[in-house]
């Protein structure tokens, strides 16, 4: 649960948590292929939320996902983009559709 207490400084544990949130959303990490500027914007958004008192990891994940869904210029998180692509693939027949095309 968030404390709603503003954070004036970051501790190592805070930075690690923000890193985990960015990784979960697909903005950062060994598998990420996201533009540095896009990742920076997401990190700045999280930092503002954190400094404003939202300091629970799950709350930050939810806020980042909500930002992606509401962003006017397709600001979905990389994770949301991947899930949408998988859902479209499944709606189009998924694996079975690919197998039928080979026959």
C-alpha cells in the first residue's frame, strides 16, 4: 500500500524497486528493445509518482499500465504491446492457423 508521504531522496532499495517496475513493463532489462528516450520518459513518470508518495511496487505497476492505456500517442508499455500482439495472433487462429497454412 502506498504511504502518500513525499520522498525527497532515493535510497538504493527505492531505485531497485523502480528498476523492477520498469523491467516488468518491458522498458528496461536484458530483453528490452525500447528507445532510450521512451524508457527515460517512463522512468521520469514513475519517479514523479514515487516522490509524490506512491511507493508500493504494485501501485506503480498499475499506474504505469494505466498511463500506457490512456496515452494519446500510443504510449502503451512494451509489455502491453507484446500482449496485444499475442492476443491478435490468438484471435487470428494462433498456432493452429499457422499449421493449416503449411498444409
